[in-house]
């Protein structure tokens, strides 16, 4: 097997991708290896999207692999516009910091100052809490809201916080929605208008927009493993769509302090309350030399790794969610001259259809493949089963979802996140005792960014009210 991999990586594959012309050629020593990795990923059905690697503002490698939607009729180009998922939150947070640097806002400003008619708990929550996901505001039911008005009404009905602000961590979209409202209040413009005027136009970003309709030029659709286009419109306004070149422009400008100061950027790159929790910009190292972030939105997936010190950016944007996070690690290792691995085929994708049709047969298929094809499919990554479980949960196949999460925790018994996921499935199915048991197990194994603890308190309140 090892000899086969070496042989593959010595080849420069042709076809199966619509390559963009290389802008520069001083980095040819990387091109063959990167191209082989990307071609194999495309051929294995684990990557459909754009890739860009730059160093010192020069393009090392840029290509498009695959199609703009599930029909497979139109090829992607470097101008293709994707949803970057949670990476879009960076634009919101930086907009807040721009207003703070202007003196229009302050980190200790309270939510109650912004005329949102929120309950008394808004007196405790500050902008700093929102930026660090430590507000304690419970997640509202986004599945049943249709617009910003519905989101705000949901927040206005929340009677209390999950925890005192600053004492816990709870990653959710409430903080992003509220930050946009604060930007609107402080600037007298919508977030979209503010970002366009202060970020997009000054940086000369041309393939970017907010809340883009399906027919917007270069805007792609996302699709699933069966090449079916999927729903992708969020209930709230102000969600970013961007090309890979413009996302690279954003990253470069941010790291050269063209938008906010070094100190402001450092404060956003590190969670200001919990050292080991994610920040609103993803993650950074202790020396403030790297910045990495990943995002998912329906079947969209995006990721980047950026090194300040070496002026290196590695970006992926996909409209067919699969292995972007694994692939980008391999790309980064190539650029660092380190060893890397070829991504295996997705076991999630392989068994998905059977699990949707008959969960017992789907799980048996999983075990059959594990016995016969261990070297071909990815059985080592817990996100494979976790992703399938949420796929089934989103499709309202509660029992099937629970069975997959049960399989996941049996395969990875020390993984706190999987117990958290199983807890969520039981919670969604109103099996509160079993949900509580699994959330407690998640906490016992180290917790899940404060989510498990927050859900435990929520379930205890539900059980108490049912007595």
C-alpha cells in the first residue's frame, strides 16, 4: 500500500478537473504533489470545490475541481461564489471592532442599551460576552423561525440565561444575530451596508455579496452525496457569500491590519474568557503566528490555514461537504515539507443511503465494510458517524439518528462530542432521562465547549417542571 501511495504522488494527473491557469511558477516543487492530492480527492468523491494556496502574495497553486451544483453540467471556476459557513462570522466581529475603534461602541456596552426590547437578562450581557460566546443566552429554535423578526421575538421570549455571563461557553448563532443588530444601532446602517462600505469596497472585493439568490452570477448551489441540490437559505439576513480569491483578500487584509489594529485582532483571535475555547475567528497559536478557521452550512464547507510569519495562506471552498478539513491539513503539511496522508473514502457517504432506507441494514453494511475494506474507507474519524447522525436527525429520522450515535459512542467510547450528539438526539426525541445520561457522560469525558453543561441545566428544568 505504501509503494502505491508513493507512485500515485509521483504522477501529475490530467483531466477530471477544470484547472485555472497558474499565475506564477516559482513554487513548482509543490505543484505536482498538491495536484496529485487534489486529483485523488476529487476522483475518490471526497472533494468538489476550489483550492487556493498563496505565499508572499503570489499564487502557489489554484484550481477548481467539479461542478456548480448536483446536475454536473457547469464546471466551477475561480470566480465561483460559495457560502463560507461560520467563517462569515469574522466579518461581523471585525465590523464590531471597527466601530469600537471609532469610539461608537465599547466592549462593556450592555445589550439593554440597544433598544431591542429584550428581558431583564440583557442588563448583564455585554458586547464582550457576545464576541466570546459567553453570554449564556440559550439557543432559540432556529428550525421554526423564518426571518429576523421571528429570531428577535424568540429572544424576547427567553425568560432567563443558561449561566451567568462570562462563567460558561455556549457556541451558537444568537450572538451573531445580536452583533448585527448592534452594528445596525451604532452605525444607522444594516450590517450588510456597513460591511460593503467599510470592507468590501475598500478591499476591492468583486465576487462577494449577502443573501444571494440562486440565480446570482457565479453563485453555486450545494448538493449531497446523491448529487441532489439541497436547501441552503438561512432564516436571518446578512449571511456572506464569497469567492475563494476574495476570501483570500479578506484574510490578507486582516493579517496586515488594514481593517483593525493588531491589538484588536489579537483580542478576537483568542477567547477572552476561556483559554481552551474557540474564538469567533476560529483559532490561533499562542505566539499569534497562525490563524485557522473552518465553517459548514448545509452542504457547503470552507476552511483556511494562514501563517502570519511565513505569509502563507491555504484555502478550500466546497459545495459538497466531505473532507475539506482533512485535506487542508495535508495541503498545509505539504507546504511545510512535512509528511501527510491521503484522505480515505468517506464511510458516511458510502452507507448514508442504506441508513436512510433501513437503519439496521445500514449499520450491518458498516460492519461488513469495516471487515472487508478497512484500508479504503475512513473508520478512524469520529466525524464520519457524527455527520451521518446529524444528517438523519435533520431529516427527522430520530430513531435512525439515535442508532448511529449509539454506534458512534461504541466505536469511540472516549469521545465527549459523540456523547453530546447522542444526548442531543435523545433530547430532540424528548427522551430527557437518556439525554441527561449522555450529556453527563460528555461532561465526565471533558465536556463540549460548555454545551453539555448548559443542556444538563436545561433538561433539569424541564424535568422539574414536569413533576
